[in-house]
């Protein structure tokens, strides 16, 4: 065991030296900056993994019929000759440790559980599958009781511990199930379903690194206390890049700090609230009571009611999110206002004031007809700079944030009465303006964000430009990997992953950092614990986070709450 910990210390020392070397590299050119960032980020992640597995580094050994022994641990380690000396528990070679049984040992003679305190072995438990296959010395050395019973006798603490050393075959099937589709784990309190799901997250990150490196894994828990309770499990298993969040933490920029009354919580979680939010948004896409009239520089610009209604229906018909459709609506309404301005100017001119010697040569002015498309665009741009025009447009189709839409909805009795179904208690939803957000509000905010969207034309233009450079980015990434030697070390061998990481703003943020800040982030896998506590509206929000529908759902139907 001392030798294995010695290999861990060597690996740490090398990672620390590589990290210092990376930070010491010159950054005079773009390539040098990227090379430094690649090396530093990978070595920092490696160092975090190595530090997290100090406790209980090695916990098992399996002996096969040929006399070969394999040690199983929290992370894989190699000797100076690059031979494996400790197998990561998630590797296929480690699976016999978990699935061997007396009736189907899978070629194993013995399974040994090792119990450590700090770096010292303090207990050994042997499970023998083939006593005749062991020599006399091994038979005499058999020690211990069942490892699982010893684990069960351990006292409970304020933190959930991993069970990587005592995973049973049923748990192993859960942990190693396919990444595709939804896996439902049902069980009562104390059945180990939660800790099995967390081990599954670590296993998936190990096995499907190429996919999940870029998309990440999200663990949704019922409350912050629960997340703190499980927070040490994944780092102890060698994974530090999993996003953990409650429902109240899943909307960037919003942290739910208040609690709903029971009636409000039930109403907000009702699936019909999706229609309520949509109805509230439709009310913000208005038409004037009569003709739209705007006073501007002594002129009365008038757009008929029928035209305003037609523009609204045309903007709705494109089926774009509200804020994106607004761009079309504003453009068309400004053109109508430009025509109205031309009509107002024409009406203000008096033919008798013109100095024309021969009235029969005077033709009526038709300024509106003289406006071509270029004139309309120029006039629209000028009108958009007028505060009176902006106020008139915003009153009919305002640009909205999710926070504003939901706040205005929940603080308006009039709006609630208009959009809430008769058998849903709108009074339970009503609250004072400026109230703190609650966990039940967050799915409503997410629903609003889906309906509102954002005017992302500038970003899409930037994306198109970036796409044109993608081939060059990937080629550049290959060159970086070769020049740094990282590819040969096996630390980072996917140039496309590197290209994606450095084709953005160069911030060097981890996948987890970027995912937390991006509401529209698509995770590679989502684990939902205490799933029975999620409301239908919360489930709508969760499913948007995982378009591939790759989920692990953990819960107890007997404790259904929301």
C-alpha cells in the first residue's frame, strides 16, 4: 500500500511541476497563450483528481485462477514502465470485483476488500470463490468477515460517503447502464439509490469522456442541504466537473431565497402554468384601442387600428420567440409610421401658399406614393430615434425579460384573472411587487425565457464567422497538441475538443463554469434525485437541459410531494 501511495505522490509531483511549467511559459503570441492554457487547465484538473483520492486510494484486490492479482482503486495509476498498478474502479477490468458471485465468479478465485486509515491498511476481508484454486499459504492467510457487513456497521455522519468499495451487483448494473435513454431507479430511504446514481455520474464521465467532456453532467437535488450532504462523493471518486443544483438554482442570475405558501407552490407547479405564462405574454402583444396616434414635431402620425392588428398577426405568424419577432414587428410598424408622417406632411401643406403663377400646372402632392423602400428605411431609422415613437412601439410590443414578464404577471390581479384557468386558484399566485423569488418561480422564469427568446442576430453573425474559421481552429489545435507533447502523454487527445474550447472568447472556462452561466446549455446527462419532489413545471425545465433525453431518475414513489 505504501508503494501505491508512493506512485500517487509521484503523479502529484509531476502534475504540480507541469502546472508550474505551464504558468511559466511565455505568452507573447496567440499560440503560446493557447499552449499555456491547455497545459495549465489539464494539469490543474489532473492535480484536483489526484488530491481528491487520497482517502481510501486502494480498496480492493481480485485474484484469478492463474495467480494474477489486480488492485482496484479510485483512480488509475501506472509504474515507471507505464504498466497499470492500480485499476480505476470504473474501468472494464475492474468490473469483476463488483459482479462476481459464488454461483458465477467469472474466473475469480478471491475478492479482497481493503480497509484503510490514512495510508495504513487496518482491515482485510476476503471472499473466496474457489478454495481449491488457492495454495496452502493463501488458504492459511484468509481473514475477515463480509466487507459489506462491516460497511453497514459504520456510524452515519453528516456527509454521504461513497460506496465504491462495497458496490453490489444490483448497484453495478445501475451504475454501468447505457448512457442513452432514461434510467429510473426506484427505492425507499436507505436503499442506496442516491449514492448509486452519483457513482453512475462518475462512471459515465469516465466511460463517455469524449461526449460528456463537452456537454457536462447535471445533478439536480431537492435542496441545498442535500447537495452539501452529497458534495464529497464525486470528488472522492475522481470527478470534479459535475454541476450540482437545486430547482431554485437552475436559472442563471436568479437565486431563489424565499419560500412559497403551500397553495402557491401547488399552483406554480401545475402544468397549466405554461399556458398561463404564454397567455400573459400574449397580453403584452397589444393593439391600440383605436387608431395609433403619435404627436411628433407638431404632426399627428396616425396608423389605422386595422393596420396595427394586421402587423401583430403577421409578427405572431412567424412563430419566433417574442423578442425576436419584435424585430419584425418594429420594422413594419416604423414603415407604417413613416407613411403616416408623409401623409401628415402632405396635409399640412396648403396649395395656396405655393408661389405658382399658373395654378393649372400645379399637381396635388402625394408624398406617401413617392416613398420608395430606401426612403422608408431611412425614415424608419430616423423615427426610431424619437422617444415618442419608441414609447408608442414599446406599449404595443415591448422587449421583455423573463423576470419582468413573471413579476408583472404574479403582481397583477387583473392579469391573473385573465389568464389563469377557472379551477386554478389565481389568488394563491398573487403577491406584492418586488417580492423575492421562490423555487416555484424558477420554472416559470424558464418558461418565460423559452417564449421570449432574445434578439441574437449579432451572436448568430459571429457564429457564422466562427464557423468559417473552424477548420483552421482544429488544425491549430492539432499543432498545439503535437508541439506541447500533451497528445503523447494521453492527457488530452481530442483536437476537436480543444478547438471547441478555444474557438470562443478564450476565457478558458471549464465546461461546468460555462454550463452554469448558460440557461440554454444542453447537458450530456442529467441525474435527478428525489425526483418525486419535482413539479410538472420543474420537469419541463429539467427536460430542456437534456435534449438527448439521457437521464438517471432517482426517487421514491411512496414519498411523492410535488
